[in-house]
C-alpha cells in the first residue's frame, strides 16, 4: 500500500488539506474521513492527467 503525507487543518466547520507533494491542489471535507477520500481522489487523478499543470516536488543535490 502506498502512503502519501498530507497537510490539513480545520477552518470553521470544514477540514481543508492538500498532499505534501502537491500543495497547489487543496480539497476539503465536512469530516476528516471525507477530506481523506477527497485527497485520495486527487492522488488517483494526478497520474491519469485528469488535473492540468501539475507542479511536482523534487530535491536537487548541491555539491
């Protein structure tokens, strides 16, 4: 099973969050469980090309 880290917080009555590697694609849910499901949907759509202009996180090794 793959794992992805995500950042989340509660804003009034909604949970807001995004995948750590893809901070440009936030989603929300009325419950933390709904937020997690929405994050999974984003994760599954990214490799299919269903989300345009995806920015990715990478590391650059500096000598």
